[in-house]
C-alpha cells in the first residue's frame, strides 16, 4: 500500500470515528434532556447506532459524556450569564442572572440535574460548578451591598431555589412550560430587602450544602 493510500485510510478512520462520536453526543443530548443525567447509556448507544463498547471508548465515564452533551447548554448559559453580569443596576443584574439560569434549566431535564447536584468524580464539572457559584455570589453580593436584596440571603438559599424550581419544571413542563417564571419572580419578590423579616432557621453551611448536593446525586 502506498503512502498516499495509508494516509487516505487514516483520514477515513478519523472521519468515521468523529461521525460515531457526533452520533453518540446527539443521542445523549436527546436522552439526557428527556430522562435526566441517569439516562441509560445502553439506550444512548443503541440510538446512536453503536455498540456500548464504542460509546465507552469515546467516553470512558458517564461524566465525560455529560460534559460533551451539555457543552451547548453551558455555552448558552455562559452567554446569558455574561450579559446579566454586565447590567449596571444591581437588582436587575441579580434577577436577570437567575432568570437566565432557570431558563436554561427549564429547557433540559438533564441540565436541571446537572445544576442541582455535585459530581465529585469529575474535576472539570466541579470547576464549572465552582464558577457558577462564584458568579451567583458576585451578583448576590452586589445586590446586597446596594441594599436591594435582603442581607441574610445565602448561596444555600439560591441552590434551594434551584432544587424547588426543578420540581416545578418537572410538574409543569407539558401543561404550563413557563410556569417556572411565576415561581421565580414570587421568590425574587421575597428576596427584596424591604420584605425581610427574621428567619428562625439558619442557612446551611457551605459543607452542608455541598454534602446535600452530593447526596442528591448518590440517592438517584
């Protein structure tokens, strides 16, 4: 076989491998969106027209596949987050950031799971979660410093809202797919500083919050 033939064969292999990978990611996006992050990998492989071993050769773990499947959602979220954080008004920046977060959450059950949990088995997913938390703390801190958001609101309270909003999305996605916006804005109204009254229960600590998010993943 000539050098030209060998190189052409290699290009064909690479192209075929890329096509198989693309089919796996597309099937994973559909299945995770419909059934959440615990969707069957075997069904994803079947839908992609590949053997389960081929799926694992491209994505050794479920978390590797999650990252590839959620890449477009993460870009969509990041673009909206950047726009919200550039808003000068602290309240509008805070409210817009959360609305963007929940809008992307509402469009994909798997991404809903992704936001609600912690995945300590993957350093890149942990980094993404840490970055989202930093952004929330930034817009929340700005609003609190401006005196427009109650001073006792914490990251744990926002994550609790993500959890509750996830259940609202699950319950209403077919009958009333935008009902989550009413729930969000009712809660935003409760977050305004003039609405603040003493709360008898302290917020979760950072460690309690992290453990709860890991336990949520482990329990499913």
